């Protein structure tokens, strides 16, 4: 026999106030012996309304916070600050009055163009750390603490100019704890490099390699004194993040190596080391921002550009002007003909060295001073070898013909104000 429902639904009444309890009753049909079920009560929605009210308050506060942040924040083109790895003591900035030694002592800063096998981090630290020193400059009421690297066995040390800026005395500590009074050889604020001299026995000198051999992704290490002498000799590692990075620093452009190796206050003047144990850069700055967290953006002066600068400082006591070539070229080499690639000349300055040598717009530079040209940086690297009055040989291609020309370098590069600084977006 088919089962039938023994209950009939009685009308459900909804009262005007939804917070009040609404009761639902059912009664048995005539003849049914089943007892009437207990009343079913619907829970109040009071808790839900409280939750929604709290959520609305939170949303309003979040929106108000974002609006306030927008009013107080910098404009949309928020520009990153470039701070030295060792913070500058601006209140003491000025000339360096550390006791000096004369230039022209016949000392040379040399790079090794080849390298041995890849070394583990432990071996790199063992080899390089003895050459890394702590540099302490007396600024009067305070002290600047940075790092330096010994590059000759008779005690010549390279560091950053800003570590010494405003200093009247300087002490250098080796990793053994030995202390030496340092004398000032020379320095250049624009390139942020300085040379010191300490007198000691045969000192451990680091091997400096050619930074032009670096490629993005190469393993690198840094040794320095982050946050002062308490953490001296700290080793950090990373990779080369970019090469030939143009960075706007203190109203000038510097071409630097970018790395994610950790650099902090006190690392200035310390070495950036390749995986072969050679110093390929001098750590100088890291990128920071007042409005966001920035990690892993450190920069070092490449040894390829340091070579001329440091040797000028050692020989003349100041930087000598680089000669003008009087031409501009494309950034990378292009195909001039089948199997022939070179840097296409984009423009030629009238009466410049290039024009007087017979170079024309549209020519392709295949080689300069015997070096093949693949990028514009190759040409700049060659130019750094020459001084005003020198002659530079070039090999060019023009309309299917290879020509040899000689540029007489008589004009010097003049510093021009930068109008379009580089910023990281």
C-alpha cells in the first residue's frame, strides 16, 4: 500500500521584524496517530548584521587609508634614491686632508686578462680576504668606516672616494688585526675612487681580473665590513644581474656592474669577486627607496674602467681627459655584407678625429687598435687606452672595400651636464 504523508503543511507566517522568531507548525491529518512535531525555530540574524557592519567599517578604513597614502605619497614617477653602500657624512663632506704622498712613483694598477679554474666559495674567501682591509677615516666629530683592497705588495690600497671625503686622518686594519696609518695618494670624486698607501712588509695583494669578461648570470662574491667593524670580513654571494648599467649618482652617470650580492653600509670600497678569485669591481652603491622595499640591487665600479682611472691617479695625481673620436656608432654590430659585421657609423663630427681620418657616415668599424668591434662598449674600452696626442688605428668597411685609417686624437672629452638621468621603473 502506498505510503502517504501524514502531515499537512500549515501556512508559514512571516512577521515584519526579521529578527523575531518565526514559528512553523504542522498538525497530523485526521486519523493519524503520529504526535505533532516540536516547533522549529529559526535563529536570529542579529549576528550576521553585526558581522556585515564590522566588514563595512573595515572596508571604509582601508579605502580611507589608501586615499590618505595617495595624498601623502610622492607623484606617480616615484624615483629611486641611489645611496652609497657606506652612507655619506654630508655634514663633513669636503676635501681630503689626510697626509699625502706624491704621485709618479712608478706604481701600476694591472689587470689579469686570463683566469684559472672555478673555485669554491671557501677557497675564494681564503685567497682574497687577507687583501681586504677596513678603512677608518677621522671626520672630526665622527668616523667613516668602509672597506678597501690591497693591490700591490708594497701597500697600495684602492677604496671609494666618499669613504675618505672630509677626512683628516686615516687608519687601516688588516684581517689579522694589524693597524697601519694610511697616507693619501690621490682620488677622484666624480669616479668615486681613491688610492691610499700603507707602509709594511710584503702585504697580501689581491689579483684583479678584467670585468669585460663578465656575463650576466656569472657567480660573484663580495667581502666587506657591513655596518662597521663588528662584522668585518663578511662574505656574501650572488650573480651578475647586469653589466654596463648606466646609473645616475650624485648628478652624474656612472657605468656600473649590477649584482644581487648583499651590500650594506660599510661595504663601500670592498671587492666584487668573480668565481675565479679575481677582483672584478669595487662595490660603491646600492639602490634604496623611501617608499618601497628594495632588495638585491647593488652596484660596483668595473675594473675595466678603473684601470685607466687608477693609473692616472698614480701617475699624475688626477684624471687625464679622454680623447674624442668624433664619431657616434650603433650600440651593437650589424651585418655589412656576407660574413662581415661591424659597428655602423651613425654620425661624424665635422673636423673631428674621425672626419679628418676619412671616416664617413654609414661606414662599418670592424676593428680598433686591433680589437674586433661587437658592441659600442668595445670601442669605448679601446678609447680608454689612449690619451690626447695619441694615434689610433681603425679598420673600416665601405661599399665592399676594407680600409685602414688612423685617427689623430687631439681633442679631449669635456664633461657635459646630464639632462636625462636613468631611473629604475
